[in-house]
C-alpha cells in the first residue's frame, strides 16, 4: 500500500512532472513557435535583403548596362580620337606643305595668315583635347564611384552573410539543444516516451521546418553564390572597362604627345620662317643699304653736277635775259628789217621784172629763131620719119637655133639696133627703135603728134613696112584687146575734134582701099571687085581723085568699128586665104578731117593715110611662077616706087616718081608738099629671118640717111634702088647718097610728070579727093 501510495505519489509527482514537462513543452512549443516566427521574420528580412540585393544587382546590372554605355562612350571617344587623328594627319599634311613652301623663299603675308590659321586650329584642337580629357576625368570619377558602391554592396553582402552564418550557428546550436532535450526526454518513462514521441513528432515537425529553413538557407546561399558570380563578372567587366579606360588614356597620351610634337614642329617651322624672314629682311636691308649707297653716290654726282651746272645756269639765265631783251626789241628790228627787205624786194622785183621783160623779148626772138630752124629742119628732113619696131619672138617662130633672138638694142640710144647676121653684127640707126616689149600705147604716143596735125590741115602718111609676119598688121590694126594705130588714131581725132568743138566744125570720114597687083579696089564699096582709077581733077588744079571710092562719115568709135568690120568682110569675101592675100596687097585706111572755123570761115582739110603694106619678102627670087611671080613683081615694084618717092622727096629732088606705082600715085598729095610721112619698119628678131630683117633695116636706113644739100638736090635724077638691089648692098654701111643707086630711066622725067610735079608743088594746101 505504501508502495502503492508511493507509486501514487510517484505517479502524482510524475504527473506533476509531466504537467511541468507539458508546460515546459508547451512553453518550448511556444518558444519554438516564437522562434520559428522569429526565424520566419528573419527569413522574411533575409528575403527582403535578397530582394534588395536582387534590386541592387539589377541596378548594378543596369549600371553595368551603363558600362555598355561606357563602352559606347568609349567608342564615341575612339571615333572622336579617330577624327582627331585624321585632323592631326591633315595638320601634318598642311605642316608638310608649309614646310615645302618655306623651302621656296616666301615671305608673303598669305603664309603668315595660313600660319595664324593653323595656330588657331592647333589651339582649337588643344581645346578639344582638353575637353576630351575633362570628359575622361568625369568618366573616371563615375567609374570610381561605381567601384566604391560595389565595394559597399560587397561589404553589406559580407555582413549579411556573416549574420546569416551566425544565425545558422545559433539555430544549429538550438537544434542541438532541442535534440539533446528530446534525447533526455526519450530516456524518461513511457509517458515521457509518448511525450517524447509527441515531442519527436513535434520535433519532426520542427525538423521539417528546420529542413525547410535549411533548404531555404541553401537556396539563399546559392543565391548569394550567384550574386557573388555576378559580382565577379561585374568586377571583371569593371576591370576590362578600367583597362579600356587605361588604353584610351594611353591613346590620349599618345595623341597629346603627337599634338605636342606637331606643335613643336610647327613652332620649329615658325621659327625657321621667322629666321628666313629675318634673313630676307637683313638681305633687303643690306641691298637697300647698297642702293642707298649708290643713291648717295648719285646724289653726290648730281650735287657736283649741280655745282658745275650752276655757272651754266647763270650763263643760261644771262643768255635768256639777253634773248628776252632781243625778243622785246625784235618787233622793232623786224619792222625795220621788213621795211628794208620790202624795199629790197621791190627793187629786186623791179629788176626781175625788167630782166623778165628782157628775157621774154629774147625768148620770143628765140622762138622765132627756133621756128625758123624747125621749119628749116622740116624742110631739110622733108617731114619724113623712119621708125623701127621689133616684134617679140612668137610661138610661130618655133624652137631651136632658128628661133633665137638676133636683134639687140643700145641701152643708151633708143634709135639704134644691132642685128647679128651670119656671125656679123650690123648696127642701124633710125629715128626711133621700138623693142619687142614696147606696147601699142608707147608706139602710138610717138605717132599721135602726126595724127593730130591732120586736124590742122596737114596730110599724113603712116606706112607699116616689113616682111610678112614682122608685125605690120599688129602695129596698124592691132587686136581687139590691144588696138593698133588705126583705131587709136581715130579715137584721138574724135577727142581732139570734140575739144575744139567750141570754135570749129569738123567732119571725119573714112575710106578703105586695097591695092593688089597694081589694081585699086574699094573695100567699103558695093562692088569691091571693081577696079578703081585715079584721075586728075578736071578743074585743072592738079588734084587727083578716085571716082567711085566710098567715103563714110564717122562720128564715133562704134562707127569706125562698123566700117572696119565692113571692110574686113569685103576683103575676106574677095579672096580664098585672107592672110596670104593681105600679105600680098597694100591695105589703106584713108581718114579725111574737114574743118570749118565758124568765126573766120576758114576751111581746112587734112588726110591721114594709114597703110599696111604688102610683105617685103623677096618671093620672086625663090623661083615663084605664074600668079605668085606676078604678085611678087607687083609688090616689089610698088615698094621700090615708094622708096623712090620717099628718097626723092627727102632729097628734095626735082622729080618725084609718084606715078611709078598705084600706091605712090594715090598718095601723091599726101606725100608731097608739107605733108608728113612716117615709115614704121617692122622686123622679126628671129635668127631665121635675119636676111629679111637686114633688107628691111637697110631700106629703113636708106630712107632716113638721105642727106640734103646741093649734092642731093643735084642728084634729083638718082633713083631709089629696087628691092633686089637692097640685098646686094654691103652689110652695115650706111649708103651715101646716090651710091649704088641706079639711075632712073630718062623716060621717068617725061613732060607730063614734070607738069604734075609742078602742079603738086604749087598746090599748097591739099584738097580732099572728091568722091
Ligand atoms: P604682118 O602683118 O607683118 O604679116 P602680123 O601683124 O600679122 O604681121 O604679125 C605676125 C604675128 O606676130 C601675129 O600673130 C601678131 O599678133 C604677132 N605680133 C606682131 N607684132 C607683135 C608685137 N609687137 N607684140 C606682140 N605680138 C606681135
Ligand atoms: Mg599683115
């Protein structure tokens, strides 16, 4: 019982103990609960911290993102640096250019301006570099701040980790205590076991909670590890960005060094330029000094000159003053001089006047004398002129030695020509000689005085004499482009008549005739083949006339051209070969000028006979027969007769054999008296024609060389040699009058001829051939 009671007591104690334990347990549970709550709170705070850290991490990440911004900024800086480098290069290029320019001497202000610009640019660059440096410093500061913040975060993390470690330590300690308590409780009776069990059960729950908290702790540790990882990465990033920043800093340093160098170079170049400038200034200065020296020397020279000039100036001033005085006195002096000069001039004029009067008187006397002399000369020369004209070598002369020129001229004497014949040179003197180059105009100039004299009532004959092809027709007729004497003579007559129209009435008429085989034909008539006769005027005046000879009144050059054309056509229709025919006949153009002086009623008649003679070549000797021989004989006869007549006229023979040919008979009144005759002897210069040229020139010279005087007058019975005789003469000798001349037949001096001659000589002014 006692034991029972004891047991009961025990039981009660135990119950009490159990109650106490239960209380303790409850308290512990409460403790546990509060602790778990506390732990939960701690977990909550840790969570919050974690969240905070996550936020911090995200912030840091964003900051790290900002690190990419830093990178961007770095890139920008790199680009800026690149640009700066480019600019540096450009600067270097410019500097190089500047250096090159400086090598060539240049002191232009343009370069100085460029230099200033470059300096400005350099300072700008420096400014920019300064700004970049400031930006870099800012960035450094930022990085520093971020590093500090990171260190703080790390510190905080470390603190929280330490805290947590402590907490864990504490928790594990408490767990160990609890486990020990549970183990001690387990060693108690069944109830306790039960309690223990419950406690175990409860502690299992606590364990589970512990486990959970451990797992959570694990998770948190992982998180912290991750955070550490992130932190490490960030640290790495920070390191790399620091490295980049360092690199950038190094680059900047480099650029700065380059800039420094460029600046140094520029300074050097500027220095060099400065030196050059100074050198140039020095040079210029020395040059200027030299020049100045020269100028000084000049000045000294000028000074000495001035010193020497001063006396000269004094003398000049003196001269000037005297001149001034003279000028002042000049009008007076001039007046005096003028008066005396006037008196002298008056006297001189008077003297000159007297002398002039005397001279005039003498001149008039001289004129009279001259006129007398001229008249005498004309009388002596018989009014006959002989000209020679040499045609040029033409294509017709062919080529080779036969066509060579055999005629030469005297440069000093236009009346002389030389002919080379059979190796000998023969010289001839005529009144005038026209060389081949003489123009139609030049020839006409020599002839025109003769032409105009027919207006004054003189009779004129112009003959063209020479072998066929020597230029007779060319001289008389000419060509359309270059007319000859015929046309020019008529034109001149027209213009002369026109100029005298105020006082005179003139009528010009023309006839054209041809003498072929001693037959006279009218070239302007209706029947050209009809032979005309030359008759003596029945009025007993001794004048000759040609009945039926057509005479055309012409008033203009056109009229003449028509007449010429008409005559030409008539002549051409009458023969088969005009060229040949014309060379075998004499062609005559007879121009009659009749004038009436309206105031005095005086009448004049002049006749101009223009004769293109037949060829003078000696056909008869080359064995020609029949009609050809007859032609030749007629030509020979008429040309000889012409020579005879001219000779007789010029030698003033008593008898002139006009009637020996139709030609001379027809021209009788134009050859005799005070009429004028021109013989134009045409010759060819060709070697092959020298023989004929010689004959023609001999004929010319003979006509001309007739000497007048008592012997000539006596020689009135001496006749002109025939054409045949001409060639027999010795070469180059001028025939003396009468030498070699055959005597004319006594029959020529018949009573009839003598009477005609007498009549002609007494007729005075000739009358026109009545038509
Ligand atoms: P002729 O009448 O004496 O037989 P031409 O007058 O018919 O001779 O002349 C013969 C050639 O010579 C012609 O072709 C002519 O044009 C030419 N002739 C003659 N004389 C000259 C001259 N002075 N200048 C130029 N050509 C001339
Ligand atoms: Mg002719």
